[in-house]
């Protein structure tokens, strides 16, 4: 048995021993979203937790669109929402007054120490308190069909048209060219293919796709913190030329997808890319597991991966002009950020609740989860990215090596964009999504929509308190507090 395997065993024995000590007749109520992602592992781990500890667990699965509201209504009305909540980390600021802190022993455990830095303090800590435990790590990446990119027919045609080799895109400009080139082509089987797949469905994760387009244009390396707001005034920056370009490109790319692109959510993106429908796709890293599995993918063995495209130019918020960069610069976006487990302060049996959280995200369980493309669990510990042999056995050596390198490079990039994790997150995103809907429907221009969203963001900030929002936003962006 390897040293790491021994550590797994010791960890599990500790967690189970703690759970046995606090087992009770009343069920532990775990609340999360519906569907296979996140809830699937919760169901399985609830079963094994009950079997091994004798502690009953009741899993309540709520529709994702209602999850936030039902939890918040419970909190503000003094009703207990559940003993353990598995939620997006961006909701923690709004729920913070109602949450208990992570036990010190859990924070100091090896399992916590192995969590990647980008998924640790930025997701688990809020306003000086450790309130959440990371159980999933999210980042947007790209996938492409190697059989198409390596085809002599397509390589020669692309080089003639664009004067450069057909390679995985490094910038959004290259990505758009490649998508346009492949859209309407036929593969070797004679099937018509689309250029790329992204999510455009309302309520189907489209906001994270839009932000992925905006990130490299709105994240100046010399002026950090301007992605969503001016970090000195909290004036919204979502109506800047950087964001306008992002929306323009996002809308344009819809025409290089299938006719029903408006109905695509992220789950559809990965499923339809796995069916061989398009040359490329953007999605969370679940894409890697699903598309390389011969049981779920028609393109298994022909899939490659690339970092989220970047840009050779970036908007300068100080000079109000575009700066040219000396190279293609990628800025990975931790879209959603992952999922975290929290325990309400109203939970009577705190020990048992945190023991379940320990068990859900234990090293052994997390390794099992992230190798199943249906779980929604993606790598979030350093050890998740080091077992090349295990990944190779599952994905194929070449695909596994490229997949792991893309994830490692994304998580260690000089500049990484985080989710807008501040109070009022849902209100901010809701306002922007409403205006994006108008653009996609053709009822508002991009300028009109983004200007309207910016006004609404200002109103939300004023309602929540500009000074406190500024303090939280600067902390999110890793900037020092503004002096008195």
C-alpha cells in the first residue's frame, strides 16, 4: 500500500469514527440541487455514510433555479433549511450570517491542505470566517476533435484561407476563425458538423460563458480588479468596450452552432460534443471525462483540450483605450468556482453534519467522483492532478496528459479570474442576464443592454451599501482595503 493510500485509510477511519460517535436516530438532512451532478454523489455518499455509521441521512433535492430562494426564505423566516447545504460558493456571502464555522480540526486536516489554493481561501472563507468546505473545483476549458484538426484536407484548406496552421486556438479571435471555418463542413463519415458548442439557454449557465469571453479583454495585468467594477469607486465596468466586444463575439458564435443553440445548456454542450456534432466546445472540465469515455462518446480517442482562449489585446481602464500585448495571454475563469458544503448555525448536531461533509469530500470519495463524468465533481485537490497513470487508464494516455496539463496551467496561471463572490451576487447576475436575453432576442442593442445593466448594478450596489460592497470586492480581487 502506498503512503498516500495509507493516508486515505487513516482519514476515512477518523471520519467514520467521529460519525459513529455522533450517530442519531433523527436523519441528517442534506439539501442540494436536483439532477445527477452534485446530487448524484450526495445520494451515494449519504447511503455509505448511513451504512458505515448507522446515522440516517435524508437527501432533499431542489430544482437549481429554486435552490437559493428556498434556502434564503428559510433563513430569513427562522425556519431550519437543512443540516448540510451543498451550494455554489458565490452564495456564501448572502448566507454568511446564518452559517456556522468549519471546525478547526477539519481546516487543519491533510484533506483540506491538499485543496488547490484557488479553491481554498477564495471559496471557503468569507469576511474573516471559514464558513465552507470545497467539494468541487470549476474552471472553463475547451475541447476539440483531433480527427478534424489533424485531417490533411482541413489543414491545407485552413492554411490557404487564413495563412496559418490549423491548431487549437490561443485567442478568442482564433477560436472564432476556426469555428467559422468548420461550420458546415462534413467529417470523414459525411456528417455535417458545426463550428462550436456553447451554452445559450436561459437558466442554462450562459452567464458563465459570457464572462469567459469577457475575462481576457477586461483583466488588464497592470490594472487588476476591473473585471466587474472599478475597484476604487464600485462603478460597474460591464458596459466597457471590453464587455461589448465579449458580447459581440458570444452572439456571433451562436451562428456557428446548431440551429437550436438557444436551447443549449452546459449539459447539452458536453453531450452533443461527445456525439461528434461540432469541431470544438467550451465547458467545465466534466467535458474531459465524458468525451473520452467510449461508453458515452462517439469521438473517444479523438479528443484534445485547450485552455480557455485569451487575447493579444486588453482594455486599459485608466487610459480608456486598447493595449496591445506582446503575446496571446490566457486568463482562466473559475466559472461558478465549484461547489461547497456549509452547515447552518441552526443545525443541532454540528458534529454529525461536519462528519458528513468530511465523508462527502474525502480523498477516496472525491477520486471516485471525478472519474465519473456524470457527477459534476471536477479536480480541486493537487493530488487529483498527479495520478497520470490512473487518468491515462481512463482517458487514454495522450488525452489524459493534455487534459491534466490544461488544468494545471489554468490553475497556476499568473492571472486567474474568480466568480463575483460578493453580497447580492444573484441580483447582479440576474440583471445582466435579463439584458443578455434582450440582446439574444434582438430587442436591444449591445450598447443599450450593457448600459441598462450597469445602471441596475449601480442601484444594487447603493441598496447594499457602496462602502461595504467596495471592501468585499477589493478583497475578492486581492486588493488592499481603501484607507479612510
